[in-house]
C-alpha cells in the first residue's frame, strides 16, 4: 500500500520567506510526527499529533514554527520568516497507534534550503 | 536529558564481512531501544527493537542486545551484503512519555563493496 507521502521533496527559499511543508500519512494511522535532521546531526523531534487530542508541541524550536492536522488526515508544517539555521530535512512519520512500541513509518522527507 | 551516541561513519566493508555499529545511550528511565535503517532513496524504516534489558532484537540477519549495564545497543550482522548499504540510526524512546518521542543518534553510513 501507499506509504507516508511528503511534498515538496525539495524546497529552496530565501531568508525571511514563509514555507509550508505537507505530509500525507498512511490511511488509518492515528499518530503523526514531525522530525527534522540538520546536517551532521540526529533527528530532532518537533511535534506529535494523536487523533483529535491537543498536539505535543514541545519540540518546536521557536514560535516561527507551527503545524496543523485535521483529524487523522494531512498535516502541514509552516515555518514563518525562515532563517538559514532552518535548513534541514524535515521528516514526517505516522503510526497506527500511540504508545512507545508502536512502529513509525517515515516519509522520504522535504529537504529545505534557506539561502 | 536522553541522548544517543553512535560511531561515526562511513563504515566500509567487503561483502560477507562482520559488521558492528556501536550505539550507547543516556536515559533517565527505562527506554525502549530501536535501530532504524534508511536505504538510498527511501524513508527510514524500523529494523529491530528491544523493550527491556537483555532483550535481543533481530531482523534480516541483524541483531542487537539491550545491555543495561553498559547502556549499549550495538548492531551486528555476521555477513553483510551489498544490499545492506544504507544509513543506520540508533534511537530510544522514553516509555514514561507514553508515545514514541524518539531520540536519535546522528546515523552511521554503511558501504558494502562486492
């Protein structure tokens, strides 16, 4: 079946512009996560959605970052007034259920370059 | 806070060689431990996991044992293949959090030559 789909696969933007990244999770997956990976670093947790519950935003690095998800469908991650340090690969993952043992299914990521 | 440290790569091996990729962790609680793999052009996927001390996770010929005394979860394979070339990520999750707020290492690239 279809996996997690992210778009765009690559995005180059100028410093100060806003960008929106999209994630289509696997159908029926209730949990959705955003991570990012900056060059030479491990993946950093950003935000977690579970159904209609309030999201866990504890990993968002600043108030320029926000994310939305309606129910168990598509999620968008928005970065306002982008900075060069926002350059990274942004990864989305979904999971069929919550809990620390639930497997995560990752998309191929969006590579964001801020010039 | 929780953290994961992996050996730096790339690790370059010939086909049929023995593989070890070291991973150590720091955690305040009793984490679950994972290895994820990213093949070229694909998303990360779960390779194996272990949820408590002395558990051994295994998949596709890879193994890793949860060692609480040494806070390690080293990945091993007895005979690597060219198709194993990928980036391997060690990760942990804190069960107290209630969900998979995974903490990842930086990844180790494995290159296997024929």
